[in-house]
DNA sequence: CGAATTAGTCTATGTTGTGGACTAAATATT
DNA sequence: AATATTTAGTCCACAACATAGACTAATTCG
C-alpha cells in the first residue's frame, strides 16, 4: 500500500530522482539536472550536496564543452564507496561477486563444486567462506558493502526467504537463515532465473523490456517490463519449462505431458544429441556441432522448434519486447537462434506486425550473481535516503 | 518516468491516500484515517475538508458506537457528484453506462445491433447518440461526468487511441477521434478483454489477483496483479486465444496451428456442438446441455480440456492468483468448470502446492463497459487533486 | 454531575522546495 | 586587451505543507 508523503519522503524521492538521472546519463551537471527533473537549481544543488556527502556521487571536474558561459561541473555515480554482494548456488558451481554503485564488477570468484553431491550445509558453508573472503577484500579497497542477494535455482518463499524445493539441487526446505545472518548487512534470497534476467537488464543488452530464458536442467524465464521484474501473484511466474508444447507429448517430472523441458531442457537436449546421461556436456555438444555432427544438429533443431512453440505462447500472453536466450542456449545460439526465430514468425507473424527479436545473452554463468548484486544496487538507487541518514 | 515531488505533489498523494482509504473501508472517521495513514489529525482534517469541498466525499453523520468519548463523524465516498461514462462496441451490441464515484452503476443502456453488418461510422454514430442521452440523464441527476473510456474488441494503439484492426468487427484503421471529441470530457479507447478484467476487479469477485478469460469469437485474457492490469511491452498482452494447445492442430486464422481458439473459441465450440455456423447461439447450447445433449456435452468437454491446457501454460508463465471465466464461458461454466479445473490439477498439481481456483464471472455482457467506466473512477481515486483544482 | 475519554480544530513551528538576486567563470564582441 | 554576454552555481527571503501539542466538543462511566 502506498504510504503517506511527508517532507522527508518528498526529499527521499527527489534524491532518488536526481541519483537516477545521474545514473541514467552517466555524467550530468547540476544545471542539466535541474532542467531534466524540473526542480530548481537551488534544490538540485542541495540534493547533489547530500549525495556527495554520502559518497554516492562525485564531482569529476569542470566540462569545457566550447559553449560559452561558465562551464558546469559534472556529477557521476561514485564507484568508490557503496558496493553490493551477489551470491549464487547452482548445480555445479558456487559464485560470488562484488559490484559497486557504478555497476562495475569489482571482484568475482567462481568455484566448481557439485552441489548435488554435497549436503546443503556444506555448500552453504563453502559459499559463506567464499563470500566472507570477497567481502574482506572489498573492505580493503575502501568499499562499504551494504547488502547482498543470493540466487538459488528454484522457487523461493518470498516471506521467509527459505528454499522450499530446488529439485535440480536436490534441496528441500533448506533454511538459509544461518548463512544470511553471517554478514553485517542484510542478505535476501531470490530465484536464479529472475536474477539472471535482472543481470541481463543491468549488465547485458540494456533493453528495458524482454523475456530472458535461462536454459539449465529446468528452463526458467524472467520477464522484465519497463526495467522491472514481473513476479506474478505468488512470485512463481516464469516457469517456461512447463509450458505446453504438445499436450500428449512425453511425460514430464512435473506430472504433465509434453512440457517444453522434455524437448529443450538440458537433459532432453543432451540425450537427443546422443550422450549417455551425465557423460556429455553442453560444451561438447557445441564442439560436435562445429564438427558438423548430424545427431547434435537434429537435437538442436528439435529443441529450438519446441522453444519457438513455447515462446509463441509466451509472447501471446505477456507481449515481451524481446527474447533473450541465456544459460545453455547461449553457447548453442548459432544453431538454434534461427529456428526459434522462424518458428515465432510462422506462428505470430500474421497477427502482429513485428515479432520480438530473438537475441543471445552475452553474460555467462555469472548472470544470476550479477543480477543479485545489481538488485542491491537498484535498491540503493531507488532509495538513497535510507543510506544517507544512517 | 517518476516525477519530481513538490509540495503540491505531496498534497496530491496524500489526498489520494486518504480518498483511497475511505474507498477501501467504506466509512471511516477522521481520527481513524489519521491512525491508518500515519498522518496527523490536523492534516487529515484539512485533506478531508478539501475532498468534501470538491464533492468527492461526504460526512454521513456521527457514529454512536457505544464506546465512550466524543463520537467521530463518518466520511464516505460521495456518489452524488462525480461520475464516469463507460462505452462498449461489440460484435452484436452497443452498451453504455454511467457509474458514480462510489462505484454504483447509475445508468445503463444496451442496444442489440449487428456491428459487423453496419459500416463503422454508423455504429459509432449510434453509440454516440446512446452515450449523449445517457450523459444528459446523468447531468439531470446532478452528476458531473468527468471522463469516459470506450471498449473495443481488438488491439488498440495506445498512443493514438485508434483501432488498427478488430477482426471480429471487421474494422480496420477506424479513426475514433470524431466520436471521442464529441464529449466535453476526455474519452480514451481500450481493449475490451482488458476492460472486462478490470470490470471483474471493481464490480465482480473483488479479488486483487486473477486472470480473466473473455471467451468470445476470439479469446482474450486480462491479467490483474495486485489490483493493476498487466499490459506487456506494447500493450498486446493477454492473447490467450493463440496460445498453443497442440502444435500440429487445426490451422488458425492467425497463421499458426492448434491455437486455443480452434478448440474453445465461439465458432469452434458451436461447430462442435453441432450447429451450422451462425445458426446456433451460446444460449441454445446451454439449453441443449440442460436437456442432456451429448454432442453439446462432448464439445464443451473438448473446449474445456483445451482451455485447461492453454491455462496451464498461462499459469506457469504468469502465476495468476485465480482464473475467472467470463464471456461465453460464463453461461457454460456448469459444464466446463470442472474439466478445466481437473486439467489444471493434472498438469500443475504436482509442481505447485495449490492450483489457482477456477471461478465464474458474475458479470454479463456489461463487464467491459463497467470496466471502462471503472477505469475513469480509478483515475479520479488515484489523483483526486486533478479534479479539485480545476 | 463531574471525571475520563475520544474527536476534531487551532496555533506555533519545522522541513522542504521556489524564485529571483547574486557571484563565478567561461566565450563573444569591440 | 577590455567589455559584454552567457551559463553555472549559491544565497536568501518566502511559500506550501505537515507536525506537535494545546484546546474545545461531545460522548460514556461512576
């Protein structure tokens, strides 16, 4: 519910407005900020003063742009004080990163571990260590880590922050509170597919509207509309893997039949490409494709067709601005992108003038960890006043 | 983009906050409002004073609740001053209504016309007349009509307000500006499925989260999340009719195959129920069903199964809080509701703890016109200051 | 009937943004 | 080279709005 607006809330909003404009434009003078925001020069000066004092922005010297008149002083987001921690547990690796307020990745560590084999407690402890080291390093660099978000591959209970069920990890009711309380700043938990989409938003293509598809063992999707994540009524939106491709298709572990996952999930794709389960990785499939392996090519085509079918349903329902393929689809994009696009055009082209473009994510496995850190940064950008007064 | 907050914006927001609280609770005293909103009694008194002066709320006498202390004076939304016009063009009828700020329907007129047969200009003129009469009557009742929204069955260009293509009506590039400028208040155009969903939100079940399915010739859906309509990147979200049921199913007019519309659209349903096209209405099908007609029953079952399949994809993607069936599915609900529910449970039950309930819309053909008027009311509630200062 | 209690108003005060005057620092003009 | 013009940023008096607490009003309890 929206809250009452008092003087402090007014100030908080205007601070966020100015900070957001600085972030969006990279470097702006106070005078330009006044014109953009509609606030007076006086007010902008005061707001910028507070932001500088809080270390959120810095003056970067006068601009000599050849225009006449006194040159303005450019203001930029400061990357030297506030930072955020991103954490990720996934099936076969752990990853942490520290991102500063200017959205520069300052530190990152990835550790290959089979988290299905290890008990959850061990994985959590290992991640905790990794993160503690990275945070120490960040502090040495003069950064102030103000928050963290942990990405887990499965639905997260939005109220408690616990993981109810992460089938890919084999986790069930894992209480993450112990890990999260380990730090001197708040740490939240969030679904990995959602965070990968946000990673793409803040560190990838820069598009404000898209559906990001994370192909892994399951297939998740994160919908970003006008720069904001769509979560649905309970926070479970984006289960693209169980969208129907063929209602009488192969049995799926979800209880349904013919779900996308059975055609384009990692296991289905690898099996169709001719690997014994667990013996073949996506990297090797890409290698075989480069060598012209027909079985691998057919497997990709089938997966891409199914992905196109499921995405055509998704586009009809949620009308995304673009489709971004990530996860295992990124390395395979050369062999699936066109088939997906063709399938979409065949099913949607007549109805809509334009079909959303299908593009590949340039972010690798770190997408979710980046999105996690980015979410903290976003929170600071949305309410800088919260940081200034404490 | 969020705007700068000045004193007037602060006031505007607090006015909206107070008005919204009055609307949500039906009747509240100033003292209760102060406690609810966190504003001081002084401020609430001033805000309420302005709202009373503007005719948006009224005092309805002291409450004698048996508690000790001075009794408070209850404030309610006033239905006696501000009102909104809802208009709807559909395939076989025109409909207009006037709704007051208390969301009471004050006037409504429906006219059966075959708008496919008539040229668009005639339909528009007829609707204009109908609306002008109703507005006159409203004015006689002392109401001040502050805005209107027109519902059309097809995608609307959000920027110009023109209808690009309404296949069910046979309309193409119909410029509605002439009709819309006819009134001394602004009139916008909006998609009928979206407005039907909003009608359900404000005049129906009262749920804040649901997917409303408008079964007509096409099948549209409107997604409401936390009391707000989800539109997607271009405003074309909710095309449930072209969600894939079977990728190699019957050819659809959209260019795809096996779209939901081919199984559960009005034409498909009536054809399967044994009618020659145009000879049988939904009402008669319901009659036959009551009489135990097997062909009609099988047709409904097949449509319901397909609807369940498509909805399971939709639920996986957008995670709605409930499914509300409207349009032609409302009179047929007795014969399709269970099959839809069973299909959903079979496909989703294992994955999610609970499957969204499938309920029937209690609103009839007026859903969209009500939603249209409701949208104007909502706008007033969201920014009452805009009305007060002019 | 007076004490206690709650509703609502009134007045002085504080916080924030505004608008215009003012100072500062550059380029253009003479 | 000196002066005018232009733009950036600061300063100060003022206005808008919310706050806090005193005050008045209207009720129930004892």
